[in-house]
C-alpha cells in the first residue's frame, strides 16, 4: 500500500515493513518474521522494481518480527545492512539478546532465533542512511532507532510506540527493555517536525503527526 509518494508499506507481513524510494534505489525498513521474504520480494516486483534495486536494509531493532527474514532479504537484494549501534552485535549473533519479560516470547526466542547477519553499517545519532536521518530512540530495546525522512516529513519509529485502533499507545511494557527510557524517546521524537508517523505495528498516523505525538507525550507523565 502506498503511504505517500515514494513510501510504501508491504502488505501482508508480520510487523510493518516499509520501502522508501531514494532516487533510483530503494531502502527497506525491517524485514518481518521468517518466510516474509517472498511476500516482500513480490511486493517489490509489483512496483515494477527488482530486489537488487534495494541498496540498503535498515533494521529498527533486533526483535525477531523485524529481523526474521533479514538474512534471506540480504541474499535476495545484496543490499547493505544497517543497524543501530547497540543492537548491531545482537543482530550479528555476537551478543545474546536480553531475556524478554514476556514468558511466551522468552520461550519462543530461546528456540527460534533469526539467522545472524553481520551489519555493514552501524548507525549512530544523526547518521544519514538512504536519505534518512537516524535518531536513537532506546527503550523498547537498547539499540532501537527511528528514521526521519525530512523531505517527505515522514518519521519511522519502529516499536518506540504506535498508532493502533485510532489512538497513540506505548509499546506493551512486557516487550520493552526499559519503559521509562521508551517514554523519554517518545518525547525526543515529538521534538521533530513530521506530518506522517509510521510504526513497526499498527497504522499510519497522519496528518499533523508530530503535533499529535507532542499531545500524546504531554499526557504520558
Ligand atoms: Zn519489537
């Protein structure tokens, strides 16, 4: 589904996966669960593009619903993989992920792990990746990032929070590493100017998204 000119959400995958046009190239934001790769590739082809048009895959955080098809998508696109500094070693399989608070998620992630991928680019605050500006938004995970498209005025927030069933809500506490930090990150996001907010789950928030996020944050504390 097209969100705005040059930005698309891949239909029918688990976690919201986005494609952003960067000139002739495409940037893929997150990769969904296992076996979402075929749907993502089909969607890219439905735009009249090839998987190898994807030059960069950016991961908002290491969780399995965002990295499950990362290895397959890396193989299909030959793209550079970019991950926030604090999650990079987890994605690379060099560091164990913190134990999830949610017991089902804990049991699930102890047996099923995404195939490790060594990131090509480790992202820091203010870095530019595929035309997007990196904003560190720790809390949901230590290395969670948000990405701002300043030209299109679109903010990708990963799982920092979401717009769900018509209202802005925090990510469920049981999936957050540190909810107090996640709240601060919502405040940080609210200081930027954007018209559209796209989360890792839920629906697009538009128009006037940054104003709505400011109001949401003001009522959080
Ligand atoms: Zn998550």
